[in-house]
C-alpha cells in the first residue's frame, strides 16, 4: 500500500474536499475523457451540450458545500490547484451569462447551470454516497457519452469502473507499489518494519517517497505544503465579517488572536495558553475553508485545521523546532493518514466526522509525538489515543455548511492531538488498544451509522439547532 504524502496533503480550495475539490476534479476528468479515444464517437458528430447531476450527499448538501459551483468551475477547465479563489465569482457569472463553458483545448460547449446541473435527491448512485454523473449530447439531443464518478473523501475521485475494481480487488494501488522499501498496510506492519530496520516512521515514509522523487523534490514539496498551510492560518487571522451561506456565523479568529497577542505582550498568566493558541490556529484555517479560501486537505477540507494548528503550535512553543522537524511531522502524519484511508475511510459521507476530524487528530498526534522524540511505538500510541476518542462522532453540518459544528471541532481535535501526543510520549509505547483495532472500529461504526448522520444534514445538530 502506498499513498503519497502529497495524496493526503493536497492544495485546493474550500469548503469541502469531498464536496468541492472532488466534484471539480471529476468535472475536469470528464473533459479529459471527451478529448480521449476510449469511447465510440459517431462519425461527423460533435459534442454540443454538457450536463451534470449530483446524487446522495452531494445533492443534499451540495449548495452549502459549493458543489454546484465546483462542477461549473471544473467544466471551465479549472482544477482545485489552479483556480484562483478571488476569481471564482467572475468565472461563474460568465458561465451564467453565456450559458456555455469554453475550457482550454476544447470547443465551446453549451451549458446552462439552471437546467443542465441537477441536484437529484431522489436517486442515489449505488457505489458511494458522493456520486455524480456527467453527460455529453449532440446538437440533436442524442446522448454521446455518460460517465459516473464518486468523490470518496480527501479530494480523491474514482470512476464507476475504478470503484468496482476497488471493491473486487481491494484499494487501487500505484503501479510498482510492491517495490517500495517499506510497504506497510497497517500499523502492525509499520511497527514490525520499524523494529527490523531501526528507522523512524518518518524515515520509512521518506524512503518510500524517494522511490518516486529526489530528496530535493520531496523537501521542496513538503515546504510548499507547509507554506500553504501556514499562509492559510495567517490569512484567517486577519479576516473579519460574516461567513457566506446564510447562517450569519461571524469569523472569530482575528478577535481571538488579538486578545491572545495582548496577553502575550503583557505577560498575563494564562494556564490555558497552549490550548487557546491551538484553537485560534485551527479556527483560522477552517474559517478560511468555510469562506472558500485556499486550504490544504489534511486529510480533508472539513478537518483541514487540525494538522496545521498542531504544527504551528510546535513551532510556536518548542525552541527545537526547525525545517527538518516540519518535514518529519508531515511525513509521519501522512503515514498514519494512509493507514486509516487504506483500512477504513476519511470520508464524512461514509463514516461520519470520526473519519475526518478523528483521522486528522490521529495524524497530528502522531506527527507531534514523532518530532518530540517519540519512538515508533509511542507514535502509534499517540495516533490511537486521538482516534479512539473521536469514535462515533457524526457528521451533521447545520445547513449543509462546513461551519457549525465543524470549525470548533477542528479546534478540539487539535487539543486532543496534543494531549494524546503528551500522554504517549510519557509512556513506553505499550498500550491496550492497538491503532489497527481503533481503525477497524471506526470502519465498523461508519457502516452501522445511520445515513442521517453522515454529511446529509438530515439529523443531529443540522435539524435540532433549527428547532431550538
């Protein structure tokens, strides 16, 4: 099993990796297929009009998560990494006005968002809760090509055929993955390989990554990931006002940050200082995410604040923090995230928020424990503690928006991560519940969880807060 650190940490835009970045990526994939040769093109027939439909969780919370906007952006040829958040409204206005999209390398296609983009809440697609279908039509209305894609969490997108293959043969594997020096698929294997090699989790993950890229390229990529995370924190700490979506939730990060800065300057005693800084960093990121800003999946957008908050905490409060420790933190966190995704899920639509904030907290706890000098056993213990105490957490965003309770959940996930790392580092690595057992429990709990509590906004806070 090999998931790159850059698969887990992807630069994109908010508010959701599965509901925004995934659909945008799927739309771009459909454009690529239109230009390809893997479908029967009628002689002399050209694609005239495009259409798309959103199903399952994408339909129920698509407006709140900006899924409709993401699909339109994707059909204009933009991707999560290339779209400029400050130009989104202009692009959407152009499509609305011209009722067409004109992606680079393609002819102009007719596409009227009011009629050609459907949120179908009645017909779920069978493969996954986050399903979508794209269609291409000739000028006489004939269907030329239809493709189904699923957004499976963290910005990952698979076609209908790929998903069926995953279910039949296990998760998709990168070509040549058997040649990676440390191809651990679970925590037990990870610990066994660490014991045999004498390497840390970060060193094993680095060795795997350097199978496909040079050390210099890897380090530059890790610097870019942290640079994007750090910039997101910094921007979030400067913004004010009401977040979009209709809930009229005010941004709080700047006000909280100003108060903490004042306490810091005045040397005012604050026994909760570390927790307060963790919280404000996480809130800053997730307010940016909710506003559609530039964020990094960690491992998802909905949980994007946990890892950056804990890493900024490390740099803020630990004098020994340096560039190398940032790399080790991210590599360790990605190793744990890969194990969770491979054996369970990081998708709120599949397993609830335990798979998003729970996974992020486990990743951050492992990363922090590693840079604090933890052994592989202590790192695994830290991840397990953080994940175990998120088990059963539902995904019930009010109004389908990644604001309530998502923003504060990231703050608490960061606090739990630091607590878990601290507990683990003070032990010897032995503990009662293995990380693999916690991951499997999360998977089983997700299977048993009622669909109303898995990102559909049909249960929990999403309905009860309105009644109150």
